[in-house]
C-alpha cells in the first residue's frame, strides 16, 4: 500500500511545492478473457492496488514525469511533441497519453508528475492501463479538460496500440475508470455499453504465480491475428457475430481460437445471471470452464497457472478458479463466499504451490473498489 503522506512529501522534496494526488486502480478480470478485442463481453472489477500520481501545474509548457520506482524520467515540451521520438521503457505510456490528449486539441499546460504504484509488475493486473488512466486523469483535472471516463479509457487503449505496440482491447482502461465498490463491470466491448453487477456474498483471492514467460506479448498479438482470420473465414466482422455451431466449420488453431471466444461470451452472460441470483457455485463452475478453454482452445495458460488454479480449486472454501489477464504467467482469480477464511487458506495454497514449482507466490484477498479519482486528504 502506498503511503500518501510520504508521496506528498516526496513531491515537495523533488519539486518544491505541494501536489494533488490521483489514484487509478488495477483490475482483475472475473470472466471474459480475450473477448474484448473481438467485440465481445467481459466482467472485470477494479481492485485496491493502484497507480498514484502526484501532480502540480508548472508556469511553462514542459511536462516532467518521474517515478518513485524506476530511474528513467520523461521530459517533454507540449509545444514540441511532434518532433520527439517515442521513448522506450515505462515512459512510453505517459508520453503516449500526453501526445494523444494534445493531438485531440485539448489545451495542456506544463506539469510535474510523480508516479508511485503498488501493482505487481507482470502479474496480469494491468499496471500499464492504470498508469495510462492515472496520467490522463491527473492532466484532465489539473487543466479542466472535461474528459469523459470513456474518453480517458480510449486514450489509454490507443496508447497501448500506438505507442506500446500491443493490440489490446479497452477492457482494462474501462475497468480502471468505471470501477465501483462491491461491483463488477459487465462491459460490451463493441458498443461500450456497461452495467454494474453487484458481487454480494462473494470474496476473491488473487494468486500471483510470480512467473511471466517471454512470449506473452508476441503471442498476444498472434492470438488477435488468429481471431481476425477466423472471423474473415466465417464472413463476419468479428467473432462476436458468430455461433458455436458455425465455429465448427473452422479447422486448426483458428477454429480453437474462435470456439474459445464464442463460448467465453456465453459464459460471461451466464455468470451475470448467476451473480444476480446469488449462485456463487455456478459462477465458480463457469470460471473453471473458462480456464479450461483458455488452456486448451486459446492456449494462453502455462504450467504455473494450471498448477495454481488446480490447487485453489481443490480448496473447500473456493467455488472456482481461473487464470486472469493475457496469459503465459501472471495471476489466477478465485471466488468464495464472504468470510470464507481465504486469508487462512492462502498460506496453505502458497506452500503447496511452492512445493510443486519451487516458486514463492504472492497471494492476497482482493475487494472490488472504485475507479480513478482524486484523493482528498491522506487516506488511501
């Protein structure tokens, strides 16, 4: 957890003046994986872990973005963005956000921004989307730009696509801006229509496998291309517009990819109904089926994710467990009843995972939280 008072003081020490503090949460996806860029349905929720942005306006047109974690810093002039090459590393994300806001014709001034985060890197909880949303939210409030939440999410997605080279959908950014305490976000990734789904009686456990395989990013883009190829062969604009029966016409990898996407959209709809009726056991079964589909048809799981989800699933407190995020490492998400004793179960799960893999995981209960906002006072 970030110490807000310390972040404020760090800003004063670096820049010699007071800052406003903004928070943009990470997300975990309950169900609906690799459906977002296929125009489908997802159900993420924002969590406690977040990116924090301490920010204050400057008298000139320079924007400086630094981090309490990483040594690199971004220094750009708002009036000279077109002549600057895209930086490497983490600073490409704030650079992309700043560039896109400026291109859209918004009047940006100079600012100093200091970033802090307690989101585990590479865990599949979308630290990059939280960074994008945090930067955009801070600039929006500093300069009264009037950006709507969906505009901020679109800026974040375009940053991923154009500046980071990842052909991702918009789920992560929408969850970060629209999160609501005690709710999941049921999002139509085509129309961007959404509704909040209460998570009454449910508790959740995130298990970070502490592994991330190097092929994750390249395979992500490959899966998107395979989905586009499947849609083209079926004569539809996206896999959102086909059925399970029609996917049986496809062979090989594109057939498996299509089957996952179509069946996953069905699982999301069924999970919404199950949550509204309070049937957590049914939600757990859908999550288990989602993991099997991601493992066998979409082929984005890995040994560590399979082991962790199996261990969690074997616990009597847990109804279901699945990988969450892009895959090839990262986290699982498990569902149980409220007050099911997940904190106590976590140590047993961790010990068994370490016994099987030799890796010490990070395991913690999580609670659905509100989306991006300014922090008033010193509370988290």
